[in-house]
């Protein structure tokens, strides 16, 4: 991001800046996906092609029994960076679009794509791999609503047991 902002100060060549930033984006994508995600939060994801030629995405979460305070702080920094970077690249997209510097648009779209792919992969790892995010959120809200419904049933004078309703 810093190189994108200040590359014009160091070089007047658009191609040199473009290639440098694209290489840095690629290295950032690879290092976050393959190194820092595994070390800091115990998550990793990859694409696997089986013998039939079908592509399967694998999302893995290593269960860590106890997390030290320094590791917890590092994990927070990891997630914060993972969320903020696509937002910054999206702001660059709109500023590039509105300032009509359309030659930088392809680079900004590459930045958004790589950063969003990492964010999506790690969110998918965090919520449990093959489960969809909507199923998990609906399951959370259903389980959060159960105590409220039970309190209403008991206070109303009726008790519901396995679909049958009785009175006290």
C-alpha cells in the first residue's frame, strides 16, 4: 500500500511501478496465505485437485488449546490487517476511478482481488470449513432465541414438552 502511494516519487516509469507493486501484492498474498495465517492463527486453505480432475477447496483450522497473550495480540493484528487491506484497496479503486487515472485501475483491482481472496479463505476456515456462513449465523440466532421462547412459555402458564402443550 505504501509503495502504491509513493511509487511516483521514486520512479517516473509506470511499468516499473506497476510490476513492483504487483510483485509485492503477490508476495503478500502468498506469505499471508501460506505462512502468517498458519503461524499466527492456525488456519490455512488451499485448492486440491483429485484424480478425476475435480477441484476441491480445503479449509483447515488447527485447534489451539491455550493461546498466550502475545499470540492473542498477534492474532488480532492479523485479523485487523486482513480486514483493513481490502477496504483500503477499495478506497483506492474509487479514488482511481474518480480521478480518471484509469491506467492504475487494473493494479487496484488485482489488489482488491488478492486481499479479498485471503479474507474470504480465512473467514471460511474460521467458521468451520464446509459450513456456509449463513447456516452458522442462522444457527446462532436460533440458539440465542431459545431461552427467550422458553421463558415466554413458562411465564404464560403453559409448558411445551416435545410438541405437546400442558398446563401447570
